[in-house]
C-alpha cells in the first residue's frame, strides 16, 4: 500500500499499460488508478494479468494478453483497450528484456532479442494507438528506459544500447507529436526492488550481499521503490506536466550524477 496522498491528479485519463502485470508496469497502473485514471493492462501471461487486475481493483477497465513485439497483438490489444475505456490518451510502455551481453562474447541472436524487446514495443504501442491519441486531442506517452540508457555498464552492450535507443525514440516522437499536444517522456530508473529483482538475487550464492551491492551503488544508498516510479508516472500523465516533453528523467538515487 502506497503512502502517497491521493488527489485525483489524473481523474478521467484512460491509460493503456504494456508490461502492466508485474513490477514497474503494475506499480504505474496502481498509482494511476489510485489517482483517478482508468487503466487497461497488457502483458504476455493472462493469469498474471488477472492477478494484477485484482490487485489494482477499482479503475481497471480490463486486460488482454499479448506480445508487445507483435504488430497483430498490439493492434488487437489497442482496439480492445480503446473499446473498454472509450478511447486512449495515456500510454505506459514497461515491456522489455535484459541479460548479460559482453561485447566480445554475445551472440547476434541474443543481442537482437534484447534490442527488439525493448525498442519495438514503444514503436508499436504508439503507432497502433496514434488514432486514439489524436482523437483525444492531447495525451502522454511514458516509456520506461533505464539509467543504463544514460550511462554505460560493463557486459550490457545490448541493454545499454536498447535503453539508449528508447530515449532517442522518445526525443524524436516528442518532436513529431508536440503540435498535437501529445507529450512523450522516458523514466530512467536505477535499481528498483521489484519481486523479479529479488528473485534474481535469490539465485546468487549470497542473495543478501547481491542486493546490498545493488542498493549501495547509488549515492542515496538504497534501492528505489515501485511506488516512487508510479508517482513520477502519475505526474507525467497529469496536466501538471503539460510543458514537459522529450525528457529522459533519471530516478536513480544520483547514480548518473557522478
């Protein structure tokens, strides 16, 4: 349960959230719904989406499973979401993939997988929802990038490249859509303590040491929370951010300030 106050900042907004079944995507859905938005969730697994919809509760218009890298799936999900909500004016794209990819060892197939799963969902989500966004007369597109889209990291050539690519797409789309009053921004989180992050750490020989290392890499010596990312998503979806577009906003405890 979030400790943030509820003020209805996005009352009446209609948000389609990719990757909305777990982690940051689910956190954004919960925050948006709590602040008055109607939300529609998508992800790969129907059972996970059903649990997520139950967790969000009031404000969920529905959910539909789909592959965010598939044009046919994104087209179908967009149509169902628009029908359920009476339109779409907000997109959150939290679908993605990562993995260890040393520059001199990674297979082309693994490189391409990570690039595709991070960049293609943003393009397809915007392209398939374009008519809805234009019909709404204004809108907000929020892409989840990473602090590693802003700086490099060893053995992450594909992930750093993909997340930097997301930021480049955000800046270009922001210019394309500014006159239509559709804003496009990226959130660039540091280490966020999601359930998946804890599951990954659990596979290490010393899970607590692994988590401690990730927390302490930030100048603010802790991991970020899903609720904090959700709060930024609410701001970017709200009319309070009407003059903010084309930005890559780091939420990383000061990591990229060094």
